């Protein structure tokens, strides 16, 4: 289904790139280019959602998201949505507001509220009247441009509007990274932008992993079928997909801990599969 290189914005691939394992190779370099947040904030990153690649994706809309906290508690929420979704802006604002307001409990002081940032990567024209491909939205006075507060920030990266040639911004190499397909394109990206060497190397590592490739291809098939499925059928399909991936990993000699991490199956379920497979 895929070529030698897996697509970086495939649900599973992006989730793994943005995980603890590839934090220094992919996540931190991307955030440094996308956000106006000091580098020392990324000395410590806490990932707030322990779900597996299969559990993590919003199966109704095909949206993958990553939620994390920086050293001082800044909340960063990354969402990827490649297919047209009419109410995407409203959805993003809703969940962004929940991340912001959910920081305080009854009696907490407002000074405890930390900056909340949402990064939205889309593969469709999100705002037809917006000419830029990389935009930063704040609370401000539209008449004077005076910023009311920067505690809330929404960043959008619209891949349909990226320039075809390098515009000498920090973010352009990342748009090229997200949209490239062939290994030669990635190699050329590294040649022209040496800072992209680690992100490309991380993607090559994942692309050579048979388990990751299986997961990524299963997700693509899942997306093609999901529209016609009922909620019950989706749940059954997800369970069957997890079991099939687990059986493949068992046959490949993978450890139970890795199977649990990638599929979400319990250790008891994995043990049962091993017994049925005679392993």
C-alpha cells in the first residue's frame, strides 16, 4: 500500500513520531519552529494521554491528537485532520477552551492558569479567506490589533496553501516533510535543510519497522471502511484489528509489553492469543 517511506501524517506514524521515544528527534524540533516558546520549556515534557495508536484516534472523524505539558505547565495540543470536516474551527475552539478552563478546580487562583496552545495541521482549505498557510490566532482588538492576552493561542498549518518553493521560514521545511512521499524527496530535504536530518531519520526508522507498517496500513484500510460502519461494527472491527496485529507481532517474536503498547490488548488477552497460536 505504501512506498518505502511511510507518510508522516498517517494516524499511527504521527502518533509514534510525537511520542516520548522520538521526542528529541521529531517533537521538540517541530515545536521549536512552530511556537514562540523558550527552548528550556521542552527540557521536560509530560504526555497526558497514554492510549495506544489504535485507541487514540477519533474514529468518527479520523482525527489524531497529542496532548502534552511543558516544564512550566504550558499545555500544547496537536491535532491532525487531513480530510474535509465542515465544523473543524468550532471543534478546535471547543476543545481548546476545555484545555484552558480545565486547569482550575473550585477555589484555585486564576494566576495558576498556564498558557494553552493548539496546533492544527490540516490537509484541506480551513479558512478560504485566509491567504497564509501558517497562521497564529490570539485574543485581540480587530480595530487596533492590540493583544488582549496571549494565554490562549491557536496555530494552524494548512498544507494546501504551502508555497511550492522554500520561503525561508522555519516552518516551510516541516510542511515539505509532512507532504513528501518518496525517499528521494526526504533526502533532498535533509540536503537543503540539515536541521531536518533527525526527523527524517526517525521516519526512516519507523518505515523499516514491520509492526509499524502493519499498523499504518491497517489504519488506512480502517479509514476507507469506517464511514459505512455502525458504532457497534466499529467497536468489533477495532477489536478484530487489534487481535490481528497482536497475532502478527506474536509470530514475529515481539514481547508482550510491546504488543500491549501498540494494540491496547490486556496481558491476559495476549496470553490467550499466544495459547491459541501455540506460542
